[in-house]
């Protein structure tokens, strides 16, 4: 089943990205976000990998904008722990949560910045039905 909720931030959507710094698709995904981080400033990003040497290896120097952005955090997590919370993953995997911490989208493989921006903006707007906002 996987993680359905995370700690929320009422001001922004949250995107958790599972990546491997040695994966070309993951590298391309982070490069895309790095290039477009200013457009995505209303979104919190948690970039997670299972590479124990990530911070010692200099990988993070590939994405300088992400290293400086206040809305981006990098972390190392055991893959088994990650999969027990979020389910099976591919590289890269994106999990998008709304501003109250509810999982709204799971995306596998590279995702364009425009799509991330569109999805995060969409989920921040309250859904309407015939009875009013949800």
C-alpha cells in the first residue's frame, strides 16, 4: 500500500523524489528540477537516495541550485525502509503530497518540470463538488 500521508506544510505541496546519483535518468530529473527550481519555489522537495557516500562523494555539486534552494533537502535512507513506506520504486520516482500531507500522485521515470508545477499547483487549489470545497 505505501505511505499515504506525510507531515504537512499548509503553504506548499511536497514532492519526495527517490533517486540514484549514478542513474542517468535520475541525473536528468535532478538537472531538470535544478534548472527550474525558481519556478517550483512553492513546493517542498525531499531528494532521497540509498547511496551511503552521497554527501562525501561530491555528487551534490552536480546540482548547485538545489543545494542552495531553501525548499530542497537531500537525505539518505535505506531502500528497504523507503519501500516499506512508499512501495516499490523505480529510478527516479516522485511522490506528490498536497498541503495537508495526503498523497495525490505517484510518478515513475523522468517527469518534466512543467508537469510537476502543474500537478503541485492543481492540488493546492481545493477541489469543488456540488456541496462546496472538500
